């Protein structure tokens, strides 16, 4: 059986009254069928004896991870870490369902007006937790704030970088205008959290989501309570604590002692220990790729296709996933995108482990003993060490150089003195290759992560291609170029990993692998 759970979705009707929702909550105390319960627990490869199978109402949940949002204002969040919080308090015009397909959010429908304009029709009867009514003017205010040039909003502004302006066509219709044709405008709109403009700059930004903030300890803890007037109000969960616990051992202990119900950000080895102790590991494809960039600017020998191919053939990817990722991932020796993403090509060959062929190519290229140090961060140290071990086994000389994140970012984005860079490139946020701009055209002063060829031209072309079939063809051409030239060392598609207590019967995830707390099923 797979470890992937059946994932449910729950979206309340916008016009459902508080009394109707309360009635639904009171009616939920049903016993899960024995067969269904067995399916859920067996599929996860875990479980415990404390859950009776009876779903409970008004539950309190604690979600814990190594870090939480740096700000309660979603426009000021510095990284995707904060999206676990924002997903519970705020909504977006559109969102991803559990299969990764775009679906209505605050907008129930949308229509392309021309190549650079899309009209969104807003859901009726939606209010912010402050009591204010959602309308087109509120959407316009949110877009204008993010695009104001205020450096506090730079991260989110980058996510919607093609947006030029927003206009209120009517109270119910908002028009988003881009600077040029944007193939993934809808995807970008999944990253714009809508806040009640009256609460801009306040201590408690108000959203339309199923929960609202009641307390906040910066960087440490966020307390939420159910927003009964939300259009997607929770049927089972009343209060939520989102807790930061940086130390992995302490994080695991919080689950063991019942202080936390769901934890994420654990190292794979600790998660596996918990999985064998009555807890359940839930892992889903993360929408990212574990790769090693081959920087020819730092080592000219990497311009030789034979050297790049030898590096790719040196890796036993199945072993890498088991040893370095704890089994939480899928081996990948062919392409950047995984199955389910536009442009994935199952016809591309994989660079399978071939020790003899790798050694032969190294000898042919005169690259015996070539020094290939790998720069990375502490987060990926063990994975990079595994790669170095494989490279040493075929005749290269490799070691791992661990940099602070503040040093590694310039190494990755600007100029590296190290020929190999181990990192994990994410595309789950947009669910699209457009997220991986690092492999596209380089700006002055930036290093190329792949050989300069038609890939960069195609990357720019696909971003503005509104014909989906033509765009898919361009992305497949890009994948073929990287595959044929062994331009990147693709290693695996890692999984997102959540470890849950036995009383969590279902942990629904959205298509971007974020927890939908309002739909969690808690049992006694």
C-alpha cells in the first residue's frame, strides 16, 4: 500500500449561516466504518491505539515545525514558511485542489478579456473576520499595496511580478492587468492573500479564511480560533496553535508527549523512528527537485559533455533516495518537473547508475582526479555528502563545503567559487516551471547554472505563451535539451513530510502540499 492518504476537500457554501454550520458540526459525531479506518491507517503504514474512530467536534490542534511566519501580515512574509499560517486565515482569488488543478477561491469564475487582462467574478456573501464585506475594491487595494514599491512587500511582489495593475470593473468584478502575456497569471493569483484593507498595518490583519488570530508571539507561536462566518468554516476544529520548535529532537518530543498533533520539518531519520513508534508519516510529492548545479564558470572541465555525463552516471539514485532522503522521495535522473506538471515527458531516458561507463568517460576526457567540491547549506549536508561519495567512487575528488545560508544565497544566485552546488529547486508555489528562473537567462554578474543554449530562449518564450499545447511543447523541448546535454545532475523528487499523532484520522493537503486545517478529521 502507498503511504499517500486519501485526501478530502471541504468548501462551505458562501451563504451558509452560522446556525447551519453549527448544526453540521453537531451532526458530525459519527463512527468511521471499520473498513475505511483500516484503509486510512494501513495506507499510512502507522497508527496508534488511542483513536477510537469517532470524529470529534470543536477540537484543539497544535501544528509544530522548525520555523513559522515572520509576520502576521501575509504581504510581508519573507518566505514560504509562513504559508502554513496564511492558508488558514486568508484566501486567494483562485487556489489549487488536492490534485493541483486550479479551482475557485474568492473568485467563482474568470474570463480572459485580452492577452494581458483577466476579469475575476467574486464569490457572493463573503466577509472578512472583521465584518467588512469582500468586494472588488478590496482586491484592488491589496494589489496596489503589494506593488507599491515598499521593500517590506518585495517577496510577494516578486511572486506576482507580471501584474501591472488591478481595476474594479464593478463591485463584484475585478480586472487584473499584466505588463505582457502571462501564461501563469492564475497560478500567481494563488499566492496573493487577500486582507481587509481597513486592517493594513494593524496588529491583526483580517482575512476571509476559516480561522482568525487571537494571539501572537513573534517567530514563536500563533494562536487561532474558528471564524464561524467564513465561507469555508471548519466543521471540526475550533482552535489552532502554530508553534515553532527549531530543535529537531525537541520537535519530535512534542509529538511523543502530546504537545503537538502534527509536525513537519523533521529530518527523515527522526521521522522514520516516529513512524515505527505508533505515529504516522504522511508524505506527498513536494513539487521540487533535488539537484546539483554544474557551474562551468567555476570549473571549465564541466563544459565537456563527457564529464557532465560521467557525473550523472555516477549516482545510484534509488540508493540515494533511501539513504539520503530516508525513502521520502522518488528517484529522478531525467528531468526537472515531475509527473502531473505541464511539460513532464515520460519518454525521456534516465541516467541510470553505470560505474564502468562513468569511469570510461572520465578517462576519455582526461578528468581523473578532477576536484569537484560541493557547496551547500547545513540543511542539505547529508545529501551533498552522499553525492560526494558517489563522485569519489568513480575517480573524481569531491568534498562538501557547508556555508551559512547568508553565504550560500550569493553562491547560488550570483557567483560561485565552487563547481558543484547542491540545492533543492521548488516549483510547488506556482506549480509551474516558471518558478525555476535560476535555469533561465542570466542577468549581468550572474553565473549560468546550465550550458547556454536554446533552453534560455525557450524559457522566456513559454512564459508568455497563452496556447497551452504550444507552451507544453516548448517546456518539453527544454527538458530534452537538459537531458541530452546532461546539463544538470538531477537526483530525486523529494516529498513533503508530515508526522501526525494517532488521533489525526485525516490530514487533507492542498495541491501545493499545505495543510487544510479546516478539513482535518480528529478522532477520540
